[in-house]
C-alpha cells in the first residue's frame, strides 16, 4: 500500500494496530477523519485521550469506572449480596445487555491456566474471597467461559469457599463448551443465567 503522505501512513499504521482492523479498514477510517471538521477530530482524539488517562477500575469488583466504584456497585437498587464472577469486563457488558441480572459482579481478569503461567495469585481471587467473607454474600454465580481453564477456576474457588455459608451456582450450559460469553446471543445468555445450576451438579457432569 503506497502513501503520498508520511502523516497519512503513520495514522493508518496506528489504526491498524487495533484488533480486527486491517490496513484497508484503517485507511477508510483515516480518510473519514480527514473529511471531518477539525473540531470533530479534536473531540474524537480528546475523548480517547481522556478515556485512557482518567478511566479507573472499581476498587470492589474491578469493573471499569469513572471513580473509585463502578455504577453497578454504587447502585443501591442492585442486589448487593449476589456476585456474578466473570473473566473479563467484556463479559460484564454481555450480561448487562441481557437485562436479566440485577446483582453485582467480580472481574477475575482471566482464568487459572498453568500452561500459560497464570495462577490464582495473578487473578482477582483473593479480593473475591474477601468480599464473600465480609459482605455477607448470599449467592456466588460463576459465569466463566465453559472451558477446561474456566472449570479449573470454578473448582479452585469453590474449594476455597467450602467453609462459607454461600450458595454457589453456575450458568446453565446454554453456552456451548469452548464458547465465549461475549459472542453468545442475549437470549441464550439470559436463559443461562435464569436457569443456573448448583456448582456441584455442574462439576459432576
């Protein structure tokens, strides 16, 4: 791909670093910005810059937030004694889109995967155990991707909580094994939440 402008080429190369964006798509985006008023482009770049500098992670659940706590943890109308455990922030967004869940979340930041060098200490598991113990949690819902690594993580956390009087469930297998929550349609994911199972029955399958 030949460019008559070094600035244009640099901009295309930067856009092409984004996931799912190839050089042709990057060029289309850059040319679109060139057709916009300078003020529009400035607002776009300032918004991205502010997002990167000012966005926070909730001190309670590790979801994205504009301050110390996210909008879910700060919402008194949510069921604060129910925690849905997810792998990533994308999973929070996917579940929220179903409008079938009214509790809180806990973002682990991944799953236990020894082959990838990811152990319990690299994840937000310690803070989850602390929440269950000190927040009088009534139910812990695992909404991890149905993979071997996800099941390993569920098993590990369940064992750590075996002395706690908390109901531990997992979403139903409406999500195919090996699938990812963020790509599930809202109806399937919503039903999986509504038809959740006790972890003991899930792990014995």
